[in-house]
């Protein structure tokens, strides 16, 4: 709700009273408290999602991936394993850092900060987490892409080697079709993961980040 909307709403409720600065600040303070409580609730949801994510990762790392590699007689290169560990660790550490920093800022502001300081510090915390989250998201999708391409290359090389097919006898129309299908599958898989996690971040934190920024803007308008 914009500052002008707040004033219009108050005018409808009480036509004989003007909405002064203190009343506006009280309304903005109540809105800020509601938004902060929503973010806190979503942090708890984030912990549940994080736990489910790592259960899924463990299931893939210790069951699905070893089974596929053993069936196809493939081996994952060490650099790819390192990238996988790095990207997953980045997701975990960025969220834990955000949660700790958020609760520390909120606790300190409950005792010493006024409304503007509270809004500024909470917004800065969410802004930092937004940057870290997308850094981790890019790392995950990049690792997925490299893993898929590496696996596809290894599988194709092993198939040619086992069948002893000379490079000159490769049917490039079939090879081209296989590459296109693989790239489409890769784009759908990686794009789907990126869009889903981007949507989840916006639902849990992004929308409240923008609402808190709007509230701070309205508070500055009152002070000006």
C-alpha cells in the first residue's frame, strides 16, 4: 500500500480527523512488524526445504549416481566432484549465514534500533542474501550443465570405442540430432531448476524484500 493509499484509507475511516506523522509511522511500524514476522516464518520453511534438498542430494550421491556410473562404466572426474561439493556447500552456507545474520539483526534492533534503522538493516540483510543466493544458484546450474555435458561426452566416446567405429564413418545427421535432443533436454532440466528456485526465492523472501523497501521509502517521505 502506498503512502497516499494509507491517507485515503484513513480519510474513509474517519472524515473528521487528519492522519498525522505519528499515526502514519504507527501504521508503517505495524506493517513492518507483519512483514518481518512473515520473513521469519519463511526462514523456518527454508530450513525444511534445505533439509529436504540435502536428503535428495544424499539419495542421488549415494544411490542414483553410483548406480548410473557403474552401469555405464563411467567415472566422474575429480574436478566435477569438487564443483558439485562446492556448489552444494555454497547453498547450505549462504542460507545458514543469512538466517544467523537475520536473527542477530532483528534481536539487536528490538533493543536499540528505531523503525528506520530496523528497516534499513533488515533490507540490507535480505539484499545480501539475494546476491549470495543467486551466486549459489548459478554455481549449481553451471555444475549441472558441466556434469551433463561431461557424462554425455564420456558415454559417446565409450560407445564409439566399444563398437570400434572410425570417426570418418560417423553419421553426422544422427550425431547432430542426438546433440540437439541432448541440448534441449539440458536446457529444460537446468532451466526448470533455475526457474523453480528463482520462483521459490521470490515467494519466500523477494516479495517481502520489495515491500520492506517500499515501506522505508514511505517512512522517508514522512520525515521529509
